[in-house]
C-alpha cells in the first residue's frame, strides 16, 4: 500500500507512493460513495479524485516504470509537442520497460 512513515501517500500511476500526502483516505467503495453523496447533500460544488494503489505495489515495478517515464519525458521535451506527447511517452515507456509498464497498467 501507500502508507509511509508519516501517513498515507497519494498513489502515483505505477507506484503506491508519489511523495504527496493524501488529504483523505477511504478503505472501500462504500466510503467513497458516502463521501460523494455527503458533499452533494451539503451543496458543495467540488470535485473528488479517487486513486487506488496498483495491486503490484510491492514488486518494485513502480520504480522501474517511473525511471522510464522520466527518460521518455526528457527525450520528448526536444522532439514531441502537444497531443503527441502522451502516446509517445506511453509507447517509449513500454519499450524501455520491455512491456512491464503495460502489464502494470492492466494489473
């Protein structure tokens, strides 16, 4: 899971920890629904971002994928722009990880 020494980290895309402390933690879909409907009942006009740590969190794949993401972003910075950045980075990360990023994404 994403529990660090000081609490719960918000999960990154391929890793259980992003280094950003999560402002709230719920442990079930029922709790998510309760918080959502409570906000609506109070008339709050705000969004809710829900993230689930990847199921493979303990196998080290997150660090490998994150390193590949950073490499792909550095490479893309000089040659890829606009809407082409995301598909380039995803393809390059899959290439750099030998497909492990796709397996991590699917879980």
